């Protein structure tokens, strides 16, 4: 085969997908060490990437952190202008 035709018995050029080759950093591979800007659940994430095993900055959602007042959380005390069925409503709101 010429190198621009797919063949599982052929050595692939680096711009063709192959799960049996070492990928360049911009190709997905679950068997390589990822650069920090690629998602990997076996990688230490920078703080601006979502990770449920990471400490989130205040503007990222996390159910394991203390939320600022403008993020929804069912485990925080709501201000009176946020709906909560475990909160005492002001009299101008229907109960």
C-alpha cells in the first residue's frame, strides 16, 4: 500500500489514526501521557479544566465546594431572593 491508504498491515504516517502507534500531542490516545491542555482522567488538571478530583476556582461548578452566593447549591443557605423549599420566604412571595 502507498502510505496514504489505510491498512492495518501497514506502517501509518503520523497523520493517520492508529491505536498501535505513538500519537503526536494533538492526537487523542488513551495510552499516552497527555499534555495539560488535553482531557485525561489519569492526568493532573490545570485549575481551568473541569475535574471532579480537583479544587475548583469559584467560577466553576463543583458539588464538593462551598459555592459563592451566585452559584446554585442545594447544600448552602440561600439568600431570600433565591428559591428554596427549605427557606423562610418573605411575605410578598407565594408559599
